[in-house]
């Protein structure tokens, strides 16, 4: 944790002393200004370790921007700068931006009933329960529709079944989300690709195509278009001097907790730095931030198999990853996103003068790591009581104990786990790898 704070303090001081304006690449072509890694005090000989992590986890493209300029850009295998790939659920965050644009144009209001745009009977709910569902509920994953149906991606009315009143239950449910495309189409009188092209592509150079895949509407683009979207978000919805998503109230609501049920979720964006988080398929709140190694203000577009866009306003960083599965079946591979941030932190090789040792947070140690059967915890005050919990990659709690410095973990099987310790009013977290 000390190293994490050091890194962020260094980046913050760098941004202040350099006073560098945000850069925007031209709308067309491949020109894009760069920054050298050593301008961020990155050790060149440590970059390869980051790339090794990415390559061994089936990455196809990786970009890291600082204030809009490319610091790192790497493509793996046969994938190139001109290759296209799917965004998976990272496209949800683009949809959230498009809904905000539609609202600022007066085409819709997110407080309206969804049936105002899709017509009555778009679900199998009783009419009075369907009337409770608003566009805002679709954005915040609080529709109350049952995510436990056999096909959670299904958008047919027969698949959209009442589970709870809208706004009273958070559940990561793809079916109601996907129908936001229909809401926009109904409100605008355009098909979704036309709306995307006119409001996003023409103003920002973000190219791509939304393709129907079974029930889903999936965005395909180049990696640099992902980076452009992250840069647009970094600049609060304005591209250079061109307004795109300019409603400050909507932007704020989109990138902060949208409800109290899952504090780490905005409007189709995942939020770091919150006290707890829920993951898809679970109704339990896991203590601690979603990405302990990342800046606390990061908000992220996360998609299956590790399609990532991370935006950190305080550091000016945008991180993008495209690729195949990093070896987990998790619908939202948050642990792998955190692993990437750990490697980014390790790039810094020059200590920051503004880092204050007395303000550091005690690090939780897990060793050996990787492990097989037993691990030992360190970095805790053994004179005070503490509570330990272990969560798997899907966010399920698989172990809990009181005041246990030694954990027997062999029965948990292979994989990546998160160890969470609460002591003296503080929460500490560390990754644990079992082989």
C-alpha cells in the first residue's frame, strides 16, 4: 500500500508541476502525441514485466495515456493498431454516455418509465410493477427484474420477470440494460448505430460498429477508439473544444454511486474507492475498494474476458486493455484489472519528495504467494483483534475467521483470491494466488 500511495503522490505532483494541458489527437488518421515513460519516472527495465503479465493473460492490446498522450502502447501476437475487437460489457459505459446525450438533447428523461419508450408489456411483470421501472433503473441495474432466469441476456418479455420492486434490489442483469438501445432508438427516431455515429464518432473520432450478437448489441472497435472514449471521459465529456456529453449533473451521477445497494456502481460504470462492492450474480457486499491498487477515483468500463477502460481524473491516466480471457470465468474480471494496476505502480522508480511516511497505510502481507496449502498474514497489529475474509474471483466469500494469522487454504482450489482484513476501523486487502 505504501508503494501505491507513493506512485499516486508522484503522479499528482508531476501533473501539478508540469501543468500540461490535456491533449486530443486529430479526429482522423493515426497521429497521436506521446510521452516518454521516463517523463513519469517509469523505469524502462520494468516495463517488460508489465507486458509479460499482459501477454501471459491473453492480452491483445494495451494503452496507457497521461493527459491524453500515449505513454505505453503494445499489441500482442497478430493483433495490430488497426485490428478490431469487441468491448463486451465495457460497451455498457458507452451506452450510459449516449443516454446522457439523448437526455441533454431533450429526447428523453431518465426519470421516465421505460414503458414510455418501449410500450407497455415489454416485461412479463404485472402492469403496476412494470410501471415502477424507469430508464434510471436500467442505468443503475436496479430494475428489480429477475437476473436468475435461465438466459439473463434475453430481452424477450417472457424472460423479464418480476423479482422485486424497481429500485429496491441491485443485480447485474444484461437483458434490461440491452433494451436501453431500444429506448434511445424510440426517443431519437434513429437506429442505434446512426445515433452513435452522429453524436460520438463525428465529434470524437471514436469509430466502431454495434453488432447484434444473439440478444446482445456489441460494440466492435480498434483499441485506440477505446482510448479516445477514456480521454473524452477524462475531460468531463468534452472533446477538445467540442461539447459531447455536457450535462454536468448527469456526468456526476454517472460516475458516482447511483444507489446505496452497490456503492461501486454508477450509471453502467464501475467505481473504485467505495467502502463496499457487489459483483455480478451476488447479493453480498464485499468490504473494501473494487481495485485496491488503483487510484481511488478510478471509474471503469469493464467487460467480459477483460475488456477494460480505466479513467483516473486525479492522475490524468487512462488505461485500456483488450483481449481474450485472462483465465477467469468472472463476468467482470475485477481482480485482473487490479493486477494490471499493481504492475503499473511498480514502474515508478524515482521516490516522490511529497510522499509522507507517517501518512502511509499499513500493507497487508500474504506469504508465501503464490501458495499451495497454508499462508501466513503479516503487516497486522497482533495486539488488536481483527477479522479475516477470503473471496474468490467471482466475489464469493469462501473463508472467514477471527484473529487468524495462519490460513489453511488448500481446499479452496487453484485461482486468484482476495484476502480482506478489518482491524481497528480500517480495511486492508491483498491478492492471494493458489497454485
